[in-house]
């Protein structure tokens, strides 16, 4: 099990995120601890009011909302009852058992996971300390729960939670602002959290795979100058459609300022996958004497790698980006090495493909008995040997060249 705790200032935003998932059929509220009444009868305002009634007791505390996700191995079969028991045990172990909290089961990924919404403000105006809660409190609790419920351990090599990202469906999303926002949010949130990119161009190389693009606008616009960012859906021709959404409008806040922090962090995070990617690229070249750019791209796709070449208006290639979808790492060609820059790669491409062919063994020309007999017939030289010795060439030892005698030095002559 993997536990992730996000501490924020807006309980309303966290509630909206989960309730929108419920409305879209991607989540289900399975537990409400510390709330009066039936789950099905509670409105959004009922849920929000329960938390806000505690928060107003300590208005000076601004960071007072917790959004927790518990993620389980993709192979585990967990029903709602077991999910509820795990959530209750976890909250009790991290010191939030007496706090009001809501548990949402999400079904928008291949693995089972739940989201928990709560506050750290207690009824008697004190707040629960959350500094370093992940390492000091959550990690020991997680390990105890893995034992208690016989879950796949997070440290196990067999543990897998990361699910395939579903591309946004433009046809379903363009009918209204809210569906568009949800479609984009699902893709952007997953890509930003899973992929290791170091620039907006690299991020877009990934997003375009899922029918989404991030745009700063033209350089002479106010949005560009103020470092604004919008996200749009793409149609089948890679053109933006529908209503663009400001980055600040999303719950995960994928603004340019926040992305730039990611750029710095990802420089180190992607390093372990650099050599693997170079090796996969070279494998493609080694399989061909000559290879076209189209075949090069197609062969890499078989290995779950996208090679995206960028061209200017004149059709000249000026850049290339590689998206390793297996390791979730993105590299500009020149960041791998000079050999993989767009210019050098273009020089290695040809107009036609010519795969390497393995040579056949020499025994291939002895396919029939007649061919074998013909091959074994003595040559003219061998016939001479047979006449002089009375033996066939096969009965004699192989001829070896005689060693040349060294000339004696003149000083040795008498």
C-alpha cells in the first residue's frame, strides 16, 4: 500500500474534486465518519459545513485541510467493506480517528485506491500537528496495515499501482465547460505526477499523446508576459478545440510557476533512464543497414517510445523529443547526446529501408545427395595425388607449408 498526504488551505476545493468524480461516475462515497445522517442524504453543503464548523474555531490556522490517498496493488481484490476497515484503521493510527472524514473509492485507474478528506482542527480548538506526518506517522501506520490486512507491501518488487492514462475524448468533452475541464484535469493531473519532463515543450510532447495541450499564447500577448498558461483539448488533426481552461482553475494547480519547480526536480529524476533510452534507439539502427525516419519512428513505437520530430514552416527538421512511456521519462534528443540531435539523426536516415540479413550456414548448399556427391568429387590436383600415392586426398594428412630455413650468418662459414 502507498499512502500520500497533501496538506492544503481549501477544504472546498478538495471536496469539489472528489464530488466531481462521483458525478462523473468515477468515484463513490463509501464512508462518512463523524457525520450525522445517512451518506446518501448528505448534500455537498452538508459535508462542507461539518468541516467548516471546526475550522472557524481556529481561524488563525490557514493550512487546515488534508487530502489523503491510499493506493493498493493492481492485483488486489478489495471490496468496500475491506476498504472501509483499512481507512478507519489508518486514520486511527495517524491520530485522526476522532476527526470527521469522508472516504471516496475511485475507479478511474487500473489499481484500487481511496481518497480521504478531513481537517486537522479539533473540537477543542487545538490542531493536530502535521509537520513531517508522512515520514514520522504515516509510514509506520502504512507498514502495520500491510501486515494487519495482508496487503502487498509497497517495497515489494511485485507492487504495481501506476495505471495507463486514458486519452481525453474530445467528442464527449466539448459539450460543456465542466466536462471539458474534467477531461483535461484527468490527463494533466496524471501526466504531471507520473512523467519526468524538464520543459513545457517536453510536457506537451506527452500531453499530445492524450489529446491535450498546454499553451502560453504568443510572445507579444499579455498572457505570455505574465507567465499565464491555458490547457485545451485537441481534435484528431491535433488542433485545439472547445473551451480553453486556465491552469489556476484546476485543483492540482498545474500553473507555469508550479511546473517550473517540476522542471528542476525532474532533471535528476529522469537521469536513471537516459542510458536505457539510448540503448533502445541504437537497437533500431543496428537492425538496419539503411533506415528511413518513418521506420525509425515505427520501430521505437513498438518499444513504447515516441520519437517526435519538430519542423518549421519550410519543412526543415529542427528538433526531436523522445517520450519513454515505459519509464515515464522525456528527453530532448541533444540531452541524450550529440548523436541524437535532430541534425545528426537526420543524417543517419536514408530514403529506403534495408534490414540486416543473417548469412546462411555453409552447409546450406549441400541440400541433396547429388549436390553432396558433386562437392566430394576429387579435383584435378587430388587426382594427381591419388595417382602418385595410391591414396585419396582424404587419406593423407593435410598439406602444411614447409618452414623456411634461416640462412646461416656468413661468420659461420669456414
